[in-house]
């Protein structure tokens, strides 16, 4: 006789909350209550869901696996090497990638079950090890694209035009883990280990074998998630899966699995997964800030873990109030969420009759994009259009893809994206064009057939020439220089570097490039990178920083070093470099008016959505910017502006 599944108080509370969440977003979020969006939520849940399912039995035993996100990264990179560099058949590469996952999980199993080392320490070590190997193979910059259409169909295709191809595989994995955990002797042993590992050992349970099994399976499933992730994005790079281990653990804990071990279910983990996925999808469709997802998830997790600890302390005489703590926790967060939603609804909403222009920066917190937003808001107000401004908080190609998918579902009129990785985002931008949405890119371009226009702030040749000529002017006798870039994988910055090198080779052969160091568009990392340059390459006399936060970071490092013989130039904002320019640490920066560029994103997006840019136009009237030149499918903002002591105080951006 099959035993009926009984839901815990936490699972009942979470199930009710999920249903209420769905009802709320169905009423409040455009296009949420559609079959297409339902399956999109499922599709975006697959990779994270695989990790959540694989980690559930590990947490039930009282363990943890922080290496699964890094296993995705190393699997993706090695799959890219096998298929793109070594030209192996895709099927062979998939099999080998799964074997790599088994080896990764096996290393964890050997150290945790074999040597009885703490899971937290072991998987923290392999978390760094696997990610480090992936970054070492690619040097943190190389990414792999151009996979076969059949393989991409596995991550991007649909059955009957609506059911994601990878969904049946996810269902099979879930079913297998459900049988393993809830309908097998092994599953009962895992719960016993979580309650009391020593007691389970004395009861004759092969504790080390059972623990080894779930860590090996975790590596295998993480590798499978990595393959699906590559097919989904059309991209393999070393940072894929970053943070996924923490998101998976959040879903599991939210679903009622105890962080102390001994309690949890696959169904609860799935509830936690879909609660978070629906929350994120609904907020994107409502055009609410992405950061709210992290805030609400964090508050909910803190309350759930606190409730779990309270329940453990009162376990011998558990009261009704203690049992209800998950209900109270979720109710508190639900009230908080509803309050935030309604508070921001009027600010981020718009009339149904207005055009909706969705603009995405590379990273919302970057001062460069913050300054551009002011111009975008100006154009939106002038044209009476509804603007959505959202994007990743840090450089993340996968989050860009997810946002574009949600904007397609919402049915915006135009999408304007500052592209982080052209190989990844071009597929979804083509999908947007197929849905009749105007697609433009800015700051960095996608593949030409994936967009209508690229809003080019200045040509790469113009930027490279300006910076190389400025370096030659400051170093008339020649010498060594170093470049501090943003991300090594950033397409636009790599174009600038190529043009700097070309201009130096053609016109300034007495200049020598010593090194290129990344800063990930972070001021503190640029500071550290420049310190390293000054110590490792003492002959360097010039630092060219080509990321807005990198210029003040490099300037601060030079200033603190006392090296008055080192000049700093680059691409940045006058507002964050003004002090260093006046001190003489920064000699000059080049940039375009970022507010004008932001203005152009909304203005050009609206005009294209309304069909007001002729197909073969050679110029384009952009409001207060006047007539801008159109070169093929590029709208040119203008030449880069030199900013130094003579004009820095007149530029307020």
C-alpha cells in the first residue's frame, strides 16, 4: 500500500503563499497569466531547480555543497573547449562533461566521506578550485559561442511551440530523486544520518557510502545543469553558475529543509524554487527593481531559519505557536512585499496607451550608467513614453537574457540593451525582433542581425586613436604603458584595446604595452590592479584605464604610491575624476556626454517603435541632440570629448 504524502506546516504555508503570489501577479503584472509565461518560468527554473533537487538530500544529512555553481562553470568551459576548439562531436562532449561532473562530485565525496573532513570546508575549497581552473583555461576572458543549432535547440527550443525542450529531462531528474529520497532504503538512511549520524552508524547504516553517493550525484547533476545552461545561453564562459549554489540553498531552506539536517522533502524544495522564480518573474513584468527580489528573499530566509531554530529548541514540547512560525514568517514577508509593490507601482507603472521602452544598462550601480539614466528619463518625459530601466547589479550575461525574455512576455514596444556578451544575448534579441519589438543596442553591440540599430557613442577607432595619441603626447620620448580594463570579456572594451594597439603600432612605435589588467568595472579592484602594475612593472610610465570606475581607482593607487612619474588617462566621468584632474594625478580623460547617450536610448527606441526612422536613412533627428549621422545600422552620437583642467568644471555629469 502506497503511503500518502503528508505536507508539513511549512509546505502548506508556502503552497498557500505561492498560490496567493500567482493570483497577485496575475492581477497586477502585464502578461503574467499566460501559458507562455508559465512555461517561461519553468524554463528559467530548470538549471537552478536541478541544483536544488541535488542539494536537498545533502542538506537533509546535515551537509552542504558550495561547489555546484563552480562545477557548472568548469563543465561549461570544458564543453566549450571540446566542441569549439577541439571540434569533438557534441554527443561525445556531453558524455565527457557528465563524467567531469562525476569526478568533481567524487573529489568532494572522497574528502568528506573518505577522510571525514567538514563539508563546508571541503566544498568551499572545491568551489574555489573548480572556478579557478575554469578561469585559468579561459584567462577570465575567452568565451565560447557558435554552438550547433541542434544543441541550442536543447536549451532554447520548444515542443508544440510552448513546452521547453529541457523540461521533460528536469521532470525525470526530479522523479528519480523523489524515489531515491522518499521511496527507498537509501532515503530513509539519509534522514537517519541527518537526525544523528553516530546513531545511524551504530544502527548498521553505511553512513560513509550513503554520504559519498549523494555528493557524487550532486556533481553529476551540476554538470547536467551546466550543459543545459550553455544550450540556454548559447554561451560558455568561466563565470557561469556564479551564485547559483546560494540561490539553490535559499530555495531548499525556504521549502522547509532544515539547515541542521534531518528534515526536508523534494516537494518542499520545488515549492521554494517556484516561489522564488515566480517572485522574480512577476517583479520583472511589473518593472519593479530587481534588487527587491534579494531583499524579500533575505528577509524570508532569516525568518524561516529563526523559526527552525526556535522549533528545535522547543521540540520536546512543541506548541501550536511554534508550529505556526513558518506561517507567521511568510505572512510577514507577504505583507512587506505587498506594501512595497503598491508603493512602487505608481512610480514604475505607465498608461496602457503609452509606448513602453525598456532600457538595460550593463550594471545598474556603475556611475557611467547612473549618469546615462538621467538623460533616458528626460527623453521619456519629453516623449510621454513609459520607460523601464532595469538590469543586473553586476556584469552578468545570463541576467540580461532573463530580463529580455520577461520584456518579450510583457510585450514592450522597444528594447535597448548595453550588451555584456554579444554571443549570449543575440539569440534572445532575435526572438524579440520576431515578436515585432524594436531592438537597439548601446554602449556595446550585439551581432548585427540581432538588432535594428546600434547607438554608437563613438567609433572604436576614434576612441583608440584618441587614447593612443594622448599617451604619445604625454610620453614624447616613449616608454611602457599598462591598460586597466573593465571585464576581460567585455566586447566593447576589447575593441578599444585592439584599436589602441593598432594606433600605437602604426603611429607611435616607441610606446610599449606592458600588461592588461581587469577591474570588473569596480573602483577598488582597479586600485588593486594598479598597485600590482606599479610593483610588477616599475618601468611603466602611463596607465590607460578604459572603464569609468577604473580611472579614479588607478589614480588613487598612483597617488598613494608617490609615483609622480606615472600619468593616468582613460575613459571616465568628469564627476568622479574631477579631484584627481585638479591634483594632476589624472592628466586627461575622454568621454562622450553620457546624459546625451541615455537620452538617445529612449528617443531612438521610441522613434524606431513608431516606424519613424526610414530603412535607408543617412541621418536621424534626435530631439534636442539635433541631426545625428546614420552609418548603415549605426547611429553615431559623435566624437569623444577630451576632458582636462580646462573644461572639467563645466561638465556636470
